[in-house]
C-alpha cells in the first residue's frame, strides 16, 4: 500500500513541472468595437472614393424631361440633355468649385466618424444591455393573461 502511495505521489507531483504553458488565445476583436475591416483607414478611403463617384454620377443624371413632364409639356432638345449639374449651375455659378471642395472634406469627416463611432460603441452597447435588462424586469412582472380574473 505504501508503495502505491509513493508511486502515485511521484506520478502526480512532477506532472505540474512538465506541463507546458497554455497557448495564448488568439486576439479577437472586442464585441464592443467595429470589426477591423470597417475601422481600417484603407476601407474608409475606398468608401470615400465610392461616395465621390456616386456623387459625380448623380450630377450627370438627365432631369430635363422630368421638369418638362411636371409642367405638362414635351421636353425640348436642350432639356433632354439637361442634368442635375446644369440645374445646380443655374442657381450657383461656383457650384463645381464648391462641390469639389465639399468632396475633398468627405474623406477626413468619414475617418472622424468611424473613430467617433468606435469610441462611442462601448457606451452604446452598455446602454442597450441596460435597456434589455430593464425590459426583462418589466416583462417579468406582467400578469399572465391566462390567469383567471376574480
């Protein structure tokens, strides 16, 4: 009996010494932050490029026919080729310069917005969790509609 106890203690004792440290867990994005793909500055730059291209495409949409139809007549040849950009130029001769200036400001604003969202996300998620708990407490105290009334 003594031999088995001694052998058992010898087997159990050094096993901790031979144990290797557990591998470090892979870094996972925090559930309280944006995914790295969305927080990446190159993604924000690509989104800004898409926004600029969409804006340019919108300005080139022909709308002269719509204006003539709203007035109840057939569009003239010049109106068929009239675009949003042409209408905007009528109201503001510096429209193109101002538009380019505004488009240049889009990229830094998008970077700031992503950073602000990433900073505010933990507080927003905490608030949503608190609201969820409050709703659970409120619904737990609601009477059962199937309970007989007296």
